C-alpha cells in the first residue's frame, strides 16, 4: 500500500512541474510594450505613398524657358544671331512681309524652306488681320496684313505639318530691351513696324482679347536678330529691301512703341526635352 501511495505522490509532483506557466519578468514586459509602441510610431510617421510624377509637357518646358530668358539680364552689349538671311518680297510676294520675316526666322534653325512655303502652305487667313492674313499677299494693293495672333497660328500650322521643333510666343507688349534678351538667347523676333520707319497714320483697327490692333497703310514686319546697345543700333532682316542692315535703334523703337509693341518670338525646342 505504501508503495502505491509513493508512486501516486511522485506522479502528482511530476504533473505539477510540467504545468508551470512561463511568466515574463517586468523588464521583459516593458521591452515588448516599448517595441510595439515604437513600431506604431514609426509606421505613423512614414511618408504617404506618392503616385509617380508625370514628366513636364512641351508647353510647360517652353514656358519655363521663356520665363528664364525674360528674367535674364543682358550679358552682352553687342549680339548678333548667326545665319539669318533676309527674304525678298518682290516681285511676286509684294504684301507678304510677315511671311518673309517668319521664313528668315525659321530658316535660321536649319529648316531651309523656300520663300513661297509660308504663303502657299501655312499662312493662316481670315478677314480681320488679327487671327489671320487679310487679303492676297501676292499683290501690294490687295494684301492687308496679319498681326501676331495669326502668325502664331501660322507657325503651328508649319509645326503640325513638318514636326518642326519650334515654339512661337506672342510677345506683344514687351519692351525692346526685353526683346533683346530673346535675341541674346538665339531666338529671332518678328517686329511690326513701318516699311519706311516713319510714324504710322492710323485708320481704324480691331479689338481682340482686350488688345487694340490698329490699321495703318505703311504696316510692315521685319526680323530682329541683333542689337548694339553701345552704338544704339539694331540688326534687321528686311524683306522690303531684301537686306540685312544695322539701323538706329532709337527710331526703330519709337515706331515700335507708337504702333503698340507688336512682336512674336520663335524658340527652338529641340534641346528642351
């Protein structure tokens, strides 16, 4: 009987030892809680996942370059853009001065279009002289003209058809000094002036997008591609004479201001992408 009791007692002791629970010490419990709290904090402070950003569009790149050029002061007192040649509007494109100025600007960038291309294939036409050319550019007394908004559209017609890497900006309102900054950056500028550089005599006009576009019978457009602030001169490709000449910047600017500061800049976008 004693042997049975001893065996039962030993069995009870063995079972009670196996059932002992694992108890964490106070230090271990604190460590576990601190680790959990820190993990929660770390997770809460992680930056939110951002969607991938889209690359800038051509419009954004061109606008950024435009703003950069406009904010850059002149670094050179004398500057001339290379490879600008005047086109001749006579004898058969007598009222196509805007198209001739644009052809000179485009060909500077190496596109080598002939003198008829803009008039025959890309020139925007309308009846208001603002959004498009009014009249027939082949004849002096039948052609009226076209202002910067229509010429911007004309450039886009050319770009869409040829995939040319060019971007036009209507720079109406900019001062001559501001336009020199674009020349310094290698961007030819179309300037609305008079063919004799005489002060214009206005005879009506058209309002478009809160801007008044006057009409005057000596209306002319040239390509500005150089300046000399020391000698007060500008270099112009002028289709009226078919020449590239230096002339007085004072007189040129006076006429430009009197007309209303109408101009357009042509920018090369091949290096912006």
